[in-house]
């Protein structure tokens, strides 16, 4: 199973969140956050027979004028 993961930084923590399930975990670095998330997602789906299909997605950037705020 492949998970799409969003990683953000909050204070001194990196937070990794699986988009499909909403399961999140954290770590002091990105690697730790992802490893912790892997364990959490595996536990989440451990007894589940309803594993979602990956949602096609992409990440991009968009420039907006600072004057719009």
C-alpha cells in the first residue's frame, strides 16, 4: 500500500499525516516523523479489510500578490 503523506513543521516537531486515513504522527526530524507515521498507519489498518485506493494527486505552488491580503 502506498500512502500520500503531508509533512509540516510545528515548533520543534515535524508532523506527518496520511491523507487518506487522516492518521498523523510526529518526530524531531522528518525521518522520525515518517517512521512513526508508518507504524501508526500499519496499526490503523491492521484489522481492516477496507483499505482505500490511493487518490491521484499532485503538489504544486502558486504565487499570489501580497496586495491581495
